[in-house]
């Protein structure tokens, strides 16, 4: 399968046989039970809808509860579709584990970044700011916003203060350092978006795996 749903546990460090240290992010990846299978005949594409994270049934709508009940799968927090590899067959109710990434050298991880609240232009966009001495009165302000002549309004896309963070981001080409099936964990080199315990989507990095000659 193309990928799995996971949860960011945090960052740590591991050492190889030569004593070299590598900073890694630990992701709890699966097990993800299959809730629904998309077929070419019925849906026009081939994919598997998988679930992750337990959820109390009363927090879901009746339709969502019936969806899980029909599949024989406990209610979950997150549902996500992933494309299936050529010739791969899965059954509804079957659990897909982190062993799905065996032999994969690189993965792409997407998630929601940390929310930082309201931020000014210096913090959000890296503006230089004005003079801090010699009577400067524009220290951390935005500065000029619109043209004096036509058009006399603020152009679309102008960098201004506002909410910072809490957006979808993807990090591509992360090296897989270790896969630990007994812990349902995958260790990737470097950092990934989001806070601890945040939901992330881990996919096989097609571009990098083909480039490096991995399966």
C-alpha cells in the first residue's frame, strides 16, 4: 500500500555500528485496519480506506458508526485512503502494519504544523524592521501597504500580520533509519511537521526510492 496513518511520538537519537549518531523522529505507524476497498469497477480507482486511533462511538455520527460496524472495525478517529500497489490484495478488516515499509528507503511525511497564534511581520515573514535608534518610529511595524497612485488599495497576497502556523506541510525524501514492527514504529532521519502526538500521513517516496534504486 502507498502509505499509512501514524502519530508523531517525538525525536531521539540512534547510533549505528560505527558509533555515528543520527537524529530521528519516532512515528507510531499503524496498525491500520482496512475499512473499505475502492475498486476500478465501482469507484474508478483502486485504493484502500484505513483507520487509525480509537474513538468513542457516541462522538461519531450514526452514519460513521454504521460505516465502521459494516466493516467489523472498531470506531476510529482518522480515516484515510491510500493507493494500492500493483497486484496487492487486501480484505476489509485486515490490519496493515508498519511492515508495509519493509525495504523502503525513503518516505514522505505530511502533517499539520504547530499553531503559533497571531504574529507580526517580523516573526511571520522575517521583515527587517525599522531603525531602533535615531528617533525611528517604525521599529516592528509593517510599513507601506498600498501605492499612493492607482491602484490605491492593498494588493492581494500582501505579506501582513496574521495567524502563524497550523497549516498542512509535507516533508519529502526522509530517510528510513529503522523499522520496528514489535513497537509499530518507524524511525526517520530528521524532523517532521506537527507537535507530539499529532496525526501524520507517511507515504513511500516514489521519486527518491526510484532515484536511489530502492524497491
